[in-house]
C-alpha cells in the first residue's frame, strides 16, 4: 500500500488527525493494534475544552456533541467541605463541555467511511522503518499476513505504550505520583451541575458526569490498593465524606457499572519529531487526570500537526513541520504545569507534613477570596489559546 500519511493508532489523536487530513484531501491510513470494539469501550475522561469542541465543529463531526454534550459554565473546588465556585464563562467568555471520550471516539470512527478514512484494525507487530529517509514505511500483519505501507510521513499517535516514541530516541521528563484514582461509573444522576474537585484530610475526590443519568466519580487511593477491596458501599461512604456535606447531599448511590484504579503520572518526551516521524497525543506526553487535559492536549497537538502537514503537502511550505515540535511543546509544558499544580494542590501526599498541608489550605482559602486566582484557574481549565 502507498499513502501520504501513515497514522499509527486509532485513539482520539490518530482519528482526529485522520479526519483533519482527509478534509484537506490528503491521503492517509490509520493502523490500529486492537479491535474497534476495544477502542470504543475504553472509558476515559470527559471534559472538553473549547479547543476540542471547535476542532470537532470545523471537521463537521459535532452533530451528536451539540445535542448530548453538557455545557459547564464553571467548576467547583471544595476545601475540607467549604465550597468554592469558580466561574469560567465570567472570566473567559468560554465554557467547557461534558461529553465522554468514548462517545467522541465512536463519532470519529462512525464518520470515517464517509470521510474516506481507512482504518486497519487488529494490526500485529506494527514497526516503523526509515524515518530518517524521504520514504518511511510501516510494516505489520493482518490475520498473519505481512503488510507494508509506504508513505511520505508517519504520525505516531499510538499512546504511551506504542512503538513510535522509541523510534524518535528523544529525552524523557517523568514524575510518578505516590497515589492513583479509583474510578466508578454509575447510572445515577450527577450530584452537582459542574465538575467538583474536593480536597479533604482523607484525600482527594472528584465528581463528574457523562449525561444527566450517568455519573463518574473518583477517590484518591494509595498505589498499593486493590479494586477488590473497594465494595460499592465503601466507595460511596468515602466519596461522600471527602466531597463534604454540601455536595454529598446531592449524591445518589447506585451499583457501579465500572470500577478501576489508574496511576497518576506526568511525562513529556522531547522532541516530537525525527525526520519524517511526528508524535502526537499520549505517545509524547501524559498528564495526571486532575484538570482533564489528556484528551484536550491531544486535540491541540493535532491542530498544530494537521496545519503543518497541510501546509507542507498543499503548498510545499516546510515552516509548519519544522516548527511543530517546539510549538506543540510550549503549550504542552504549560498544560503539564497546570495539571501538576492542581494535582499538588488537591491531593494528600504521604510524605507531606503539617506545613505542606497548611500551605494547601492557605492556597485554597486564597483562591476562595481572590477573583484573580479564580481567573487564572478558569483560563487554564477552559484551555490556553492555541
Ligand atoms: N500499533 C498500532 N496501534 C497501537 C500500537 C501499535 N503498536 N500501540 C498502541 N496502539 C494504539 C492503542 O491501541 C490506542 O488505540 O494507539 C492508540 C492510542 O490511543 P490513546 O492511548 O487513546 O492515545 P491518544 O490518541 O494520544 O489519546 C490521547 O485520549 O485516550 C486518551 O488517555 C488518553 O487522554 C488521552 C488522550
Ligand atoms: C471525568 O469526567 O472522568 C473527569 C473529569 C475531570 C477530570 C478528570 C476526569 O479532571
């Protein structure tokens, strides 16, 4: 096979890039390791910046989002039970939207045939070749049969565990946090109309939603904890304690339909380009989920990368591809900072003493009483300008 851009990975990054390139008439093929059913069933965060909703609108892929997405004008912080509303629209003029990543992935896959975007599912042994030459290639197997795609460019959108990052041979910056998030999905009405980030002496808790009848909740747990030790009752008790009485009053309990623990980490790989290989999304960077930036960062990478590749293929302009890595990394580092900041502010760290805890309290008290501090959180939460 021959194409212009071979895209490794059918997560949000690969699918958004495929649609962006197809809209500009550029040929591309997406090669994905797992099945469509698996990709469509992964449960991840669900708060979209305007960056992401604008991109979906430009691609004409927001029909369901416009109907089912829930606009949020603000977010809510809780400091040991004291509720701190943060107005996003008031200070930025923009809002965020609650819409599950699972739904976005489905919309992008459903729209692929009409866009002429080919996706090869269940590709084995995907390998990248000759990225330093003008004729890179991807090899893989389908049903045991060896396949090759010759291309002009490879886009590594294969997430944290894919092969693309290693092919760049860059340098890594990494932070692992000494805790994870235990997440529960339940078909109950959300406890609050906005996302709630709660800091409590017993640890962090988060209340979010997927729809008016489906809620997503998390509590901070130690890295040694096991899902089996968390009955639904134990989870709901802990969640309500940490959210504090004002928010907990709205909680409706119900059976969990999904329960899992995810570790938290910050990670950046630099640069994001080597020769004809470009990285985007989780292949290049991970943020802890506090702030819901993972999916949104993938979207901004794709805006930059698609502009760069369209400029190159359509007009022979190499400025965009030459500047891609530095341009994307500036926004990535600022978003890494915000995700690290909100994580550090809201969680209990096992090695923190009373001084660190008082600093967290003081900062949250400052936020509660300062319009400037709230505006800073709001502009980061809604998404920094592209
Ligand atoms: N060959 C082909 N595809 C691969 C390979 C491989 N060797 N390894 C991994 N993949 C696929 C994965 O199966 C997955 O479908 O690449 C895709 C990467 O998708 P994500 O992990 O979702 O990463 P990305 O698209 O960058 O999404 C960024 O969305 O999924 C979230 O946590 C993620 O929030 C982040 C954001
Ligand atoms: C979610 O809805 O799953 C969610 C919301 C906000 C976050 C993280 C996850 O910061």
